[in-house]
């Protein structure tokens, strides 16, 4: 393993901690996420089905954009 691997793991850990802090303190401001148009939600008496298609596409696009920018900066 190279020292770059350690740096990337530390950066990933810091990013996860920051994301956790953001969600912990601002969860009421982020309540719209997961309830976007296109997210499938079926609730019945004894059954709940939730498939967040639009939310997953949004996260995927954001991750792809971040990875693209990281590759361009290297």
C-alpha cells in the first residue's frame, strides 16, 4: 500500500464524519430528501414499500460529478 491510499482513506473518513454531522444537526431541513417526485412510496395497513428512484439518481449524479472533478484536478 502506498501513502496515497492512507491519505484517501483519511479524506473519506473525514467526509463521512462531516456528512454525519450535517445529517445529525440539519435533519429537519433535509426532510424533503427521499420524498422527491419519482420516489415510489406505497403505504398500506400492514405493508410499506419505499423505492427512492429519484433520490438515488441525484446521489449518483453528485458522486459522479465529484469523482470527475477529482480526476480532472489530478
